[in-house]
C-alpha cells in the first residue's frame, strides 16, 4: 500500500508555490513520506520542483477572492475534490500549502485504518478568541477544516469526493439549505456538508495550532517559533507542533528562516 | 505611569503568557499520547494502562479504540510495551518542558525573544 502527501498550489495574488516547497520539505523531514504537487505550469516554473516526487498539472479556471490581512486577494481552490482521482497513492495526506508540519503526530494517523479523516478543530492559543470553532448558523453544522485530510481509495470515499464536487456545482442551493455564506467557495464548507450527508463518515484528525491572518510570526529559531497574537498582542511560542499559518504574507517573509528548520 | 504600576502590568503580561504556555504544553502532550496500533487509534492514559495490565495475561483481546471501533490485539505484551513506552516518553518530556518554563521568570525568556 503506497502512502504519500499531496499539496495543491496555484499562484494568484500570493505565491503559493514557494509555500508548497516549504510544506513539502517539512512533511519529508517529520513524516518521511513522498510528496506530490498539484499545480499549473506557471506556478511550477517559478519554483524548484526537485523536492517533489511527482508533479500533476491541472488548470483551475474559476478564481476565488478573500480578504487577508486587510487586502483583497485572488486565489484558486476549486479542484480539491479532484484529489481522489489525481493522487498517485493508496493512502493520501492532503494538506494546504500553509500547513506546516513540525511534529510526527500525523504519522500515527497515517498508520491507522480509518478511511477518511479530517480536522474538526484547530487550536487557537489566544485565550480571548473563540478559537477555531465555526458554526455555519445556530441551526446548522459545525465546520470541519479541509486544511488536512487523510483518505484511502475506497468506493465510499470516492462517493464523498463526488459529493463535494456536486456541492460545489450547486453551491447556492446548498448554501441556502445549510445556511452558510455562499459569496465564495470554501472547501471547508463543502467537505463539512458532504460528511454530514454521508452521516458522520469522518474520523477526527489532531488539531494543529491556528494562527490567523492578523497574527505575526516575529522570530524563527531552532528553539521554536515566536508569535505576536491578536488585538491584545499576546506573546506565544510554539515548538514541535503543527501550525496552520493563515498569514501568508508573514509566511513568505520568513520563508528562508523556516526553510532552515526543514533541513535535517 | 508610576513604577509600581509598570511592574504590575509587566507581571500581569508575564502571568498571561505563562498561562498560555502551560496550556500549550498540556495540549502538546495530550496530542503526543495518541498512538496507532493494529489500525486503531488509542489515547494513552492511566485508564488504558490499567486496563491492559489487568487483561495482559489473556495474551490477546479485542479492545475498543478512541472511536469505539473494535481492534483485535493479538499480542498484548507488544501493545503494553508500546503504550508504556509512549507514556513515559511523553510525560518525561512534558515534565522537562514544564520545569523549563518555571525557570523562565521574564516574558522575553518565556517566549524566546
């Protein structure tokens, strides 16, 4: 049974390619599995692709927009559901390019038999925030995080990914049914609804530490990462913990130092 | 602002960061205590250790994992060794990390600045 990691990266207003290279280096260091990049020619031509065991080129036509650190940015996230057919592995870990693996935790989950695993929560270390708990609506579902997913190739899992595509194609209808904001497509929402339709199909993955787009990475050293967090400017340190770093600008600014941490 | 107030605010900030750091270490240790064995996921805790110790002499057993799925454990000795090994490794590291933050008496030292 082959096992590996798949990362999606399409450059838009932000360079996702270099983030994917860093994420891949960290996966190899801590999880010791091969990594495949799903991307387009333009993104691939701007990075050193030698870190990836294989490259899969697909184009995403529909672009999405979001506000990040006060700026409106365009990005592409519309083909996550295609990973089921694109992955070269029997058991696949899918991660966002801003998901930084600093621990071996996911190894245990890769070694389990569960067919489909997804994050239920993220750990927010800021005590004054609500954390990562997101509910579409008081009368609807708690959101799952498609930031990292582990799946096996089985007919049931294939059905789930087909459902995600169906939900994407009927976005407004499902938005009104499940009462979520349909202004932009979110994989988190689509996977949440698909898992609900498949009746609690998923198993929970461990919660990484979440830093949102307002949080700043202020120091990178082999002792860990130091952050300034939230409106209250809390100072926080993380070591040997997986991190979901939503402040892509900061991630790119610290790319060289973070890359040093990915060296053996 | 007088010196006493500045010191009080500095100490309040330190206490806040110390609380966050303690919580972080606790979360980290809890995450590290989850192991995969024979396809199941098990959180290593005192209950699991006590249970395995009780049934170990049976040689093999079906044990419910964290999600209540039945997992056949054919070699309870090997399972116990893995569980205890993980428990000692993680809790010893937790203790070392915890003792280290207790020694860091300033905010800058606490967050490695």
